[in-house]
């Protein structure tokens, strides 16, 4: 991956390829995401942003990320760019894995009704 520029809270940040340590940090946050809501999601996004941008700006702290004035669109775009840099793809099918096949005709004709069994 080549270096990219990410704009967040009115600043340009250098998004460089992630180190293994940064990748570990990002993956730990992603693994903890299921079930999170509200402020916990903001915290998770801030941790991902911090991990992704700290190589380009080593002085960037998690507190500084949390203090940024940024809207959800900006935060989502930053997180998506960092996840992409980490090699993580979005969940869900981008190309359908299966399509509806036309139904095939039955392979055998139905059996005839059973014959009556004589009783004595």
C-alpha cells in the first residue's frame, strides 16, 4: 500500500501502511465490536483511528483523537480507510455467492395408488 492522505477534523493525516503492532491493535478493537453501541462505538472508532494514524503522526494520542471535532461521516470514512489499509474487507456479499437456479423437473413420475389388499 502506498501512503495516503486522510482528512479528519480539518487536518490532513498521513495514512501509512500499518505496522504489525498497529494491525494487532486494530484487530483487537474489531474483535470487540459485536454488541457495542453508543459511546462504546465512538471509543472503538477512536481507537482504530489512533492505531491507523499514529505511525504518520507519532505525537497523536487517543485523547487527541477523542477531542477531535468530526462528524459521523468523517469518522466512518476514516475508519473505513484504516480498515482497508489493514487489509480488512467489509462484511456482506459484494458479489452474490449463489443465485437462484431455475427449478428442475421432478426426476420420476409419481407412484400409482396402492392396490387394495384382499382380506379373507
